[in-house]
């Protein structure tokens, strides 16, 4: 793809969605930088381009941008770090995070190492330290500091009328989960409902929705169930289940089924609950997660007297 078409894509998508340059560039780059990119006067770095496209819901489009050797090495390290975190290999993640931190220090003061890379590195370090046993209070404080790198006006709960990058969505979701760990359940629910509404309004069907939307529905339905708001929890479970079926996302699917079975049991619909528990166990077994299947069997019997 020729460079000038990248700027045109961004400008056309922004104008079509009626966003200002200030809204799109906020926390990623200066408005003047975005203006130069849209007018073909500046080549965007990969992270800036990625962030802009994420906010426009166009990140799944194919695009190419020239990377010099330094940028290519940083990008590869970030990919390796993300994979290590996703696999739960925190020892390896710590190694790659250390390599990225060394590069960050060498490039401190250069525009090429921007807020988004610094933010992602900080978030990865929080996950590593959390795994090592850091308490939830420390985790929350660091998460709020990290999100404020690109969202300085975030009050901890409310997502104002602005655009989000994928990393911001991930960090905000983790903040909500940390509120829940600290017993601030309603704060977590309010924040995740804001994320749910944002994703439904801004990025339906994109890669970000595929990855995070079902997980947010899983968390919300579980927390609402714990608070006795069973009908709301049931509605969210069904929305998540239908989404997973439509897009073939099995990772969160069995947990949403399990949440639905629990809510049905709480509402006294034991026959329906038993059927859903059986489906949950079958799905876990189908994806070779026998340990989870056994946990569901035990939970259904212990809490609801349902033997499956």
C-alpha cells in the first residue's frame, strides 16, 4: 500500500465517523502530527499508526509501514512479550520486558519511543509483579498511573466520550477486575459496563471485540450474579454465548455457559440449569480442559445439589 493512502484511510475513516483530529490523536500524538499524516507529509511510526487505526476500528485492515532496524527489533520484542504474557510464561515475559526497558532507556527523549510503547511496557511489568505476589492495592495504584499516561483525565470509573486504543481497553478491564478483588464490586461493574457500551458502539466485529468483548461479558455476568442481580446476569450471559457462537470463539464460551447455569439455578430453574451444566462440561472436555470440567461438576453438586 502506498504511503499516501494510509493518511487518506485515516482521514476518511475519521471524518466518516465524525471524530475531530483532537479526539483521534488524544494521548497518541500531537494534533499537528496527525494533520501531517493525513495530508501525506509525515510517515507514521508503527505504534502511532496502530493506535489511530485501533481507535477507528480499522486495525484489522492490511497496512504496511516502513520500519527501521531499531523499530523492527522493538516490535519483535513486544510481540514476544505479548505472547509470553498470553501463555502465562512470566519468567520469559520478564526477560523480554527487561530487553524492552533497556531499549527505552537508550532511546529516552526520542519521539520514536512514544507513550503507547511506554504504557504497554509499564502494564506488562504490573502483570509480572502481580504474578510475583504484589497486593491488589499496589496493582490498582500502578494501573491508574499507567492508564493516565494516555488518559490523564480518567477518574477511575467513567469512560468519557473519547476513543480508546486496544491497550487502553485491556488496562481498563484489568482495573475493573482489580476493583472486584478489592471488594469494590460496583466500581468494577460500572467501569466494565462503560467498556461494554464503548465496544458495542465503536468497534463491532473488530479483532478487539473478538478478543475482549466476551471476557467483559463473562466478568460482568459473574459479578452481577454475585450481587443477586440474576436477570441482568442472565441477559449478559446469553449475549456473550450468542456472540461466541456467531464468531466461533471457544475460549470464553464454556465460562459463559457456566455462569448461565449458575444464574438459572439461583433463579430456581434447576432442570434448565442441569442441561447447561452438562453442556459446559462437554465443551470443556472438547477443548481438552478436563480439569475445568471436573471443577464444574464439583461446583454444581456442592452449591446446587445438581449431579452431572
